[in-house]
């Protein structure tokens, strides 16, 4: 295992290395680089290695111990080769057309892959959990091929989310798509320029001001030389003193004016650009599918949208300073060489050494910058997790544990930041010394030139003045690699978020401004991980206005079904139809405007009770809000509060009891007036009296609506027209409550179990 870890640190994954193989009947694909013993084993069976379409290496042997096996596929067959003691032997061989199904299973400490041939399962190989995604892709491909035929595209098993898309190196930040070494700076900068197109005019004016400022700053040293040679020297013209001083004053005033206007424009452009970028990010973010938020920590997303864009604004301003420094270096260089080419060459002596040192410093510090950025978002993510779960932390008295976790991540960030800052603290004095040594060279060479009457004292003073102006900007330019690295990396992360695919929308959605409310699940299969289905081949119909209860043990897939109906996720197989139309062909906004949800743990936003009730219908009048609250049995407790409907509640509904939050949620659903209503454990976490009040509100709410009610308390479904019983993601039975009780199947067993628990609770209460 240590070998594997070291390889990842070195940027190379030892399990799969990609190269292209040209196949005569399909485009080149990426497969693993086969070791010589495997190639020899293939050749002994008469197979051509160039016809291998897919190859994946397992890190476990047939006995479950560390070893090496290879799963190979060509156009017609699947092979499994074992490689003990450096040689390769064939263990399995199946024709692809004979494979009826394939799946992977999680075991203790590892996983296995099996195929079904002739209705008989065959275990192909075991692998460590790190390779689950790779073999999952192969199993998924075999499933699709069995259903759709040989035309199914062959996947790239190495398409892991935690490796670079370009080079396959392990990514320290799994939310990134490419490693820093593969970031294409030119393309990113070009895209930034296009993103800033509305501000091109202002940026052009800033550049003109930079050029004007640079030219103005080049004048004073030359005037200083004139002052020394033509005014203050013996036989000079004293009457020019006042005019020279006034000229220098005018130049300084002009420079201040240029700087103020430039800074004003820079601040405005950078601020508006980053604000617009944040708007674009949020607009894109709200269109992303729910599984994106499942797979990315909130703290990481917040860092990208808020903190990264703020840094981008600062870096934009810093880039204008670098542009000015570059113009100053070019202008002063021209001035120096025009005054004395020989002294100009002396000025350049330290420059190559400084530039080379800056380049190697940048190469050396790049991984340290990456570690600092990763440590920063991990610290933000941990803090966000703590704030979100602060009640749980306090309930279990785990403040010290959370503090230790925070201190650990804070120390990691501190150490990475110190590495960056201390390295710069050592590098910058060396750069300053190199430039000061260059200045001493000019003093010596220039002094000798004055003594030899080759140049005047005024010219030497002007040269020294330019020298100070030259080395300052040149020194600042050594920072440009550091700033550019941050600038490009932050831009890359920003564009990665903007490039995340939004939830698929039909090009020409079927318009359904009003729906009748019929629902059909047609052989629906779905898994949050596509290789582990949570719902398997589920089919049922719900008529308009029908109330259907979903029951089953925890993890049976009840909430997943309603998530699919709301299209928080898209089905893996099958279809969900509303009024006979696949929901993937409907406008998502129209669907969600006509589907209402009452959740087990309703979420209230910080604001007034009236605002929370009207969240689904912001245009509602005060009378409509009150009417919805009365229908939800919420009006009485609201009016009992000192500020009534204007009472401010905290984030999540803090300040209200669970039953009160639930009734506000029901009032919100009433005002939303959906045609399809989903009740997800709406009464599971309240007391009996509150449950009665909520049930009365729900009885009013469900009238005339298609309703799907998820319930653990089966007594709440006595009014249901039909019950669907789920078990391990499959529909076990369905029917009216009376039919299911008479059948004495799964639903009957659930009722009996709850009845026994109720008797136990009752007898305990009487003790």
C-alpha cells in the first residue's frame, strides 16, 4: 500500500496509465498499459493486444490478499487474468453477448465484481475499495450492453473525479478538474479577457493612464540633471531655478491626477467585474443538479464564490501595478541607454540572475501555494460544518473535539502559510541585495566616467535617479509570478464552477401550465451512486386526486421516489410521467410550481412568519397569507405572539417548536396551491396533540390534490386510497389498507409491529 501512496504523491497512479490504441472499427480509446506477462498470455491464446478495448487492473489476488489481476475486453470477449509470481494465467473467459447482467458488491474491506451468464452468477475478481468507481463503470457498461447491444460506447475506467483530466495525477483538491501543472494559462487569460468585454473601454483608458503616468515619471530625473549642470554649476543660469522647480511641481501634480483617476477606474472596474462574476456564479449555481451539492461541501462552494472572487478583485488591481512597473522598466531602460549605453549595460548585470532566481522560486513555491489554498478551503468547510451542526455538537458535549479539529486544520493552514511567507521573507532580501550591488557598480563606473570627463555630474545624478526608479519596479516584477500563479489558479477554479453542467433541460419543453395530477413510474431504476441502485425496476400508477401512502423500512427508497418525482435527480433507467408526459420533457419550473412538499424537518428562512408562509407565492396578499395559516391550524399560535405575522424567526426556524414550524410549512404549501402534494413524514417528530392539529390541517390540504404521503406512523394513512410498500428499493405490494391487512403481507407485518410497540409504550407509561 505504501507504494501506491508514494505514486500518488509523485503524480502518477500506478493502477492505470492511459495510452491510445487505434482500432479499425471505432475511434481511439484510453486503456491501461499492459505489462509484458499479460501481453504474452494474450498472444499465447492467439489474441491481438491491439484489439483490447478496455483493461482494468485489480490490486487483490483471487485469495483476497494483495496481488494483481487484470480484467480485459475486446470486441467479443471478457477475460480475467491472474498474475502471480510475475506470470499471467487466464482465470475467466466469457463471451460479451452471453453476459446477461453485471454488478459490483461491497464486502468488508473490499469489493467484488460478478457477471450473470446463463442465469448463473460468476464472481470475476475482488478489488480494494479505492477501485470501486473503476469496476463500477465496467459493470455499468456490461449492463447497458446487455440491454442495448454492442453499440454501447466503451467507458474509460480511469475517468476518476479525483484525478487530473489531462495527466491523471492525483488531485489534492477533489473538486478541481485539472492539476495546477495542466492549467492552460493562455486559455484562462483569454477567457478572462472575454468575460471582461463590457469593461474593455475602461480598461483601455486605464492603460492610457498607465502609459501617461510612466512618461510623466520619466521626466523628473532628467530635469534634476539639468538643474545640476545648467543652474547650480559654476557659470550656470540661476534664473531657470524657479521655472525648473515649478516644472517639477507641475509634473508631480499631473502624476497625482493620473494616479487618482487610474485608481478610481481600477477600483470601479475590478469591483464591478468581480460583482458580476459573483452574480454569474450564483446564477449558474442555482441551476446545478442536487447531486452537485451532495458531492461538494458548502464551505468549499462558499470559498469559491465569495473568497476567491474577492481575491480576484485584489489581484486585478495588483496586475495594473505590475503593468505600470513593466512600463516604467521599459521606459527607464530606454532613457538609461540613451544617456550612456556603457552605464546602461552595467545596470543590467544583476537582472538575469534576479529573473532566474524568481523563476526557480516560483517553481519551488508552487506546491506550497497549492497546499495553502487546499488548507484554507478545508478550514472554511470545517467551520461551516460546525456552524450547521452546532446544536448536535452541544447536545453531545463535543465542543472540545470540534475545537481540536479546528485547531488541527488551523495549524495546517498556518504551517502552509508560514512556508510561503518565510520563503518570501528569505528570497526578497536576496533580491534587494542584488539590486543594491548593481547600484554600487553604477556609483563606481559612473564616478570614474565623471572623473574622466566622459559624463557630467548632472547626468550621473540623473542616472542614479533613474537607477532607483529602475530597480524598484524591477524588484516588484519578481512578485508577478507569485501573483500570476494565484490569479490563474483562482480563475481556473472559478471557470470550473461555471463549467459544471446544469441540470438537463429539454430544448423544446412540453408546456403544462395546469396538470390533472396523474403520475406513472415506469420501470424506474435509480442510484445516487449509479452502480448501487437504491430503486430497482419500480412501476406503479397514481390517478388524479388519489392519495397514496408510501411505507417501508428505513432505507427502502421512499424519499428517493419523491426526490425523483420532483426531479431533484434524474432516473438511471425507466421514466416518470406526469399526465402521460415524461418529466424530462416538461419545463422544470412548471413542474415545481405545481408540486408542493411538506418535509419531516421543514426549513424556515430568517425573516417574518408572513414572509416564510408566502415564500412559494411572493405576490400573495396579507389576506391570502392569513387564510393559508388558518387552513394549516397556525393562525392561533401566530396571533398569540406579540408581533403576530411580523414575528422574526431565526435561520432554520429557531424560536419555534417543531409543531409550529411544521404548521408554517403546511401553510406555505397551502398558499403554493400545488396539484401534486408530497408529505414526507410530516407528523413523525411531534407530540400527539400537535399531530392531531397537523393532521386536521393536512386533511384540508389534500382535498382535490394528488397526494403522496410517506409515513412511519401507519395510523396517519387510514384515509389513503392506496398503500405502496417498498422493500430494499423494490415495490413489494400495493393495495387499499383493508386489502393489504386482509392479505397479511408486508404491510400487515408493519402494522402488527407498530401495534406491539404501542402496547409496550402504553404498558410502560402505566408503570
